[in-house]
């Protein structure tokens, strides 16, 4: 099937006239030679979930060919806390389909995401990108379906107060300039992210406007389009890098932290998911939510306590996950209900006539409205280790599909009211320490599918428990200074 690339903003795609998935080494070399590129940057996600960088200045065509063929050595013990320094050498090998022109480098450069390999030439079992690939391969092999995901990336831009058209606290949702600030930074980020290969749905101002001392904190959101789960994880990490670079350029502080001011709206990282088979969205059947979707939801709910180990990784995560706000605390699901853990958003089911009512001159088309339906998990936040979270969600989906009691559980945990008012519902962990305990309880599931290595689980548990944050909210209640110190400590998490 031919792919329309006419509006694709990736400069390499446009030059080569082919989609990124078809890039070869010779394609990359041709682009570099004919476009004055002087450097190649290898980028890869380390154990902390952050994007790392290795720069090559191009000396010759032979040198460039060598770089792109062999990759390079790196010190794995400095990139992964669970790799010993005595046997730490790893290879990083470029994935050609991820190539893009670096939008920030003063020296013309092409950047490429890389995968980690061991000294034996085998994929590093704990590497972030390989975790997701292993999980997705398992799901595809067992079900014949493809798991797609998209993230809603929320963040705050922090600056001195603007006295002209001042922002109104907690009134920022979809507000426009001049009543909302820094929208041009969001738009610039969206442009750059798409040039790097990200698939963006839209961007907008979010609810959170905060006035604190002489500062204003304005919340923004960029939401992506559904893509295979491996690509969804990569583009979120690239997007965070882009937003931070642009904010830095304009002298602004940016934070993806779950809380930057206690008592004000935090930033989540909601993840939407769907299953696709032969181009059909399997989340819908006969115009309603399918049993397949309900099984996936049940999988998310069953593993929800342990998934916080990947998606809510700092103590301030649990200052966001409190009752009576839009962040969930109760393990349940519902339709269009923002108090639940898993939400089924509007999916354009049975509303095909809207566009023709608004535009009576528009001829009828065969547009497939069914493919829009997703299910959304709402507890993750900006502290998430994105690739671990993506792998965990994929395992949870597969677990739900394979478990015999999934449909019954989905029936029992469906709610249509404010979930925080239903006392008998199981609650999410209230601290990193509790999250670690839940990961220990569920580790057999994550290890059963040969995705998460046992040593990696051990290390995650140790890192979460090291926060020693049991009963933290109660300990810090009323202590504004201690709360501020805690929030500031994790302001640049994720």
C-alpha cells in the first residue's frame, strides 16, 4: 500500500520521497551528502528514561558509512544503574527509520535513535526500547493484533507575571492569547516534534493557571495520534526534549512534574490505547465497545497498582493522586468519566451525520469513524519512565486478553458516578513505597512474558523504596516549607 508523504514535515522524508519506515543506510548518506550535514548525533534512552546524546563530526564518506554500519561503544554502567562497571561495555546501533534533522544544532546535524546491544551482539534485555518491542512482539504473536498508543503530554511554563491580561487561576482550559500565555512556544514545539517524526493530534492550553509570588505558571498540553506502542514511547521522549529546548531558548522554566504547587492542578501523562487488526479498530464491535476492549480495560485494572511503579515514580506523584480531583485514586472504569482510572472517551460512534448537518453542501463520504475509539488510563504522570510504562501497559493488555475472568471483572468495576464516593473500590498506592510493594506482588506476571528481567524489577523496587515516602502527605500536612522543598526536588523529573 502506498503511503502519502505529501504533507509529511520530516525533511528527510520529503527529500527522499519515501516514508521513514523505508529509510536505508544509503538513503541517510545521500541526504547528508546533498544537504550540507556536518554531524551525526546518536540518541538513546537510558535507564533513567531520559534522552542521551553522542556526537560525531563527519570526516569522510567512508567514516560516515562506518558510523552508520557499526554503531559505537558506550559505558553501560553509567547509563543503567543495574549494569556492573566490570562488564559494562555496550553497543549503540542506529535505527535508520528514526532519522531527522536536528532542529536545535547550530552545526547542521542528523540525529538517529539507537538500540542497545551487548558484547555478544544481542539486544540488551533491559534496554528501554527493547522492553517495549518484546512486550509488543508477545502481544502480536499471541493475538494477531497490533497495540497502538498515544500520550497526552502536560507541562507547565513558569515565568514572571504578565500584568497585561493576567491569567485566571484554574481557568486555562483551551484559552487563547492574550488570556493564555506562551501558546507560541507550544506551537513551535508542535512544529519541531512533527519534523522529528512525531505524530501530533493537537495542542492547547490546559486548565492549570497558577499565580504564586511574582510568578505565573501556565499549563499546556500536546496530544499525539495513535501509533504502534514502540513509536508512541519514542515520540514522547523526543517531545519532552523539544519542549525543554524551546523553553530554554526563551529563558523559561518548564516542568512535567506531577505537582509544582500543592493544591493546584498537577500534570498527568494520560495514555490512550487501542488494538488494531487488518486495519480495523478492535475496540468497537457493532457500534459499541467490544469485549476485546473490556478485556484490555480489565487488564489495566488488574495491574493498575503495579503499573504505578512505571508511571508514578516520585513522591510528588502521590500528591497528585488524591480524592475529589480529576486525577484518579479508585481502581475502576467508566464512559466519559474523569474520576475513574480507565476512561472510555467519546469515540465518534453513531454520529456520522454531524459534519453534514454543519456543512449541508458536503457530499457524503466513506470516512471510517470507528477507528477513533480508544481507552485511556489516567494515573501516569510526567515522572513516568515512558518505555517501562509502555511495556507495562502492553503486558497488562495481553494479561487482560488472556485472563478468563476479565469480562466479569470489567462488569463489576464499571462506574457511572464520582468514583471517589464509592468506598468499596480498591485504591491505587499512596506512595512510591507502596507502589514498589505492588510491583513485587505482580512481578510474576511481568516476568512470565519474558519482558522485564528479574534484576531490573529488583532495582526498580529498591529505587522506589529508597524514597521512604510512606504516609508522606500526613507527615507534611500543614508544613508548607517541607512541601515546597519536596516539590522543588522533583521539579525536573522525567
